[in-house]
C-alpha cells in the first residue's frame, strides 16, 4: 500500500510506494490499459483488432511513429529493416565465447549491449537520425542474434539471413534451418508467431519498459537501455513466466497430474509456490491477450498435428483456479504467458528460449517508450527517494 513517510532531509515528505503500485513515472501516448475492464490498446487500437488484422512490423511502426503506416511507408520500413539484418562477421566469435549451456537471455542481453561497440554512429540520444538508425538496427538484428544464440547452444552452423523472406519467416529459418537443406517455413506457424509478437509488443510501464526508460533517462544510448530491459524481462515474475509456466506444467504432469493438489499447495503458499502465468499488477480481470492466445492454442496444435497433454493440464488448472475462492477474491486470472509456452513448444523452441521470444515481441515497445521518454521535455533523470531506516550516526572503534 501507499504510505507517506518522513524523509530525514530539508525537503519534507516523500511517498513510500514499494513496487510503484500507485506511482506514475511519466505520461504516455503509446499504450492504454484498463485493468478492471480487461482492455488493452496500442495508440488507441484495440489489441484484438491488431492481433487479427495487422502484422508485427506494422504494429512496430505504429508504436514507434504513432500512426499506422501507409503501404509505401510500411514497404520503406520493411526494406530498411531487411537491409540491416546481418551481423558484423566478427560478431560470430562472440557467440562461441559462451558455454553451450548459457541461458539465451544472457547471450541476447550481452549481444545487444555489444552492438553499441560496432555502431558508434548511432549512439547520440538527441540526434533523431542516429536514434532512427539504432531503432532499425535493433529491430533488424535481434532475430539474427536470437537465432544465433540458439544455434550456438545446439552446436549447429549459423545461417545468414535470407532477405527474400519476411521478418518472422527469416527468424524461423535462421533458427530451425540447416545449410544442407531447403527450409520450408510453415505459413501457419509464421502467422501465429507474428500474432504472438503483436500481443507482446507493448504493455506500458511494466518492469522491463520502466527499466529501459530509467536507464535512458541518464542519457545512456538505446542499445544499452534495451540490453538492460532484456535483463529485467528475464525474471520469472515478468517475461520469464512463460518458461516457468511450462516447467510448472511439466512438473505437475510428472508428479501424476493432480491439478487440485497443486492448487492447494499454491493456496497454502507451500514453499512459496505460485501458479505461474496467473496474476498481474494491472489486470484484475481476464488479460485480453491471454484470451486471444487461449483461443489460438488449440487451433495451432490441431493444425500442427500436435497432441500435448500440457494443454489439457493448463485448461484444467485454469478451470480449478477460476472457481476457487483464493483466486476469485484476489482477482487472479491467466496472463498472456499462461498458454504461450505450449505454442512455442509445439513450434520446436526449447523452453529456455521462450523468454527470448517475448523480448523479440516487446522490442518495438521498448524502442517507442525510450523515444517518447527522450523527446519529452518533462523527462528528468529517474532517481527515486528512500526512507532511511538504518543505524543513526555511530563511530568507528578507536
Ligand atoms: N499464484 C498464487 N498467488 C498469487 C499469484 C499467483 N500467480 N499472484 C498473486 N498472488 C497472490 C499473492 O500471494 C497475494 O496474496 P496475499 O494477499 O495473500 O499476500 C495477492 O495474490 C496479491 O498479489 P501481489 O503479489 O501483491 O501482486 P503483484 O501485483 O505484486 O504481483 C505478479 C503481480 C508479480 C504478476 C504476480 O501475480 C505473480 O507473481 N504471478 C506469477 C508470475 C507471472 O505469471 N508473471 C507474469 C506477469 S505478466 C508478464 O510479465 C507477462
């Protein structure tokens, strides 16, 4: 809860709001959430309409520029991204420097930070052309980085981007293709992944986006700020939840599939066990993104001919939780990542790559929010206060 605490300084009182539950850090024109009603809009457009009708790059343009692109603007944006998908040849040795067991989120955040060393011509936060260039480079190179992190971990050769392919198709080919075989991208898989990226593309001042803004408020460059955002996303209470959900489902399955016993464990807060993929700081209603994903999951699995017992387990868990007083009273509903892992798994991604997929989707949001922050005359360096509760003055023993 919100508390007013006395600050022991000349400035009087400060607000103690741990976790920033009631504190706005900025004004923003990008994303609107009504958590009670379960509404999410990017630049005024309902998420359900964008998920159904738009494409990830079009949504990226919308978030970053404020308006949907004309067909010409979209083509120009896509072409620019396509022109920057390659990584510097020396960057390849970077991936070999990590153990093959490296978590891909560590590799990805390091690689994004390292991009700044190759592109000193796009580090000035106050030069709009440099910011445009850094934005395009990030959008273009993150799929290449993500695919290379995966390829290195499984010991397969890296594939150059194929610029005749679309954004998501190219990523899928670089991830799952082999130099010895022609890789046919399944258009259904590409379409669903594109839609999942749209659903993740922005979510106003969440933990990773706030991190991107906070780092950028010191005038650190866009690559450094986004790299920090990736690290914030990694945690299981945020983007890492998609990995945690699947691990939870697999554990329940391995223990005999007793959903009620697991829910009881959660309710009794045994060993701090939570129902991962449930609950949200802002939504006190069904997460509208979760509703879209849930609808897609069964369809995708059917189309791909996959029969995963994890889906039935997840549906049972949801049913038990949604009718249980513990969850009802606390208004805990499935969030976006309750079902995504089941789709990612069916597509062939390893569990530890799931959060990287979230990062790919969230990237345009981070970029748009960073740009809004840097161009807002009201922005100041982010510097919260504290209420000191430590020892009063004491003296070093003589
Ligand atoms: N399982 C069990 N109990 C929960 C859960 C959960 N998933 N989420 C919240 N609660 C309980 C809390 O224990 C608390 O109970 P109490 O009042 O008896 O102490 C109550 O609900 C309120 O929860 P808070 O922790 O105060 O809610 P907060 O807004 O701080 O946390 C969060 C939100 C971190 C998302 C939380 O719901 C959670 O940990 N969920 C599981 C992890 C998860 O799925 N994260 C993804 C979030 S969405 C995203 O980033 C994609």
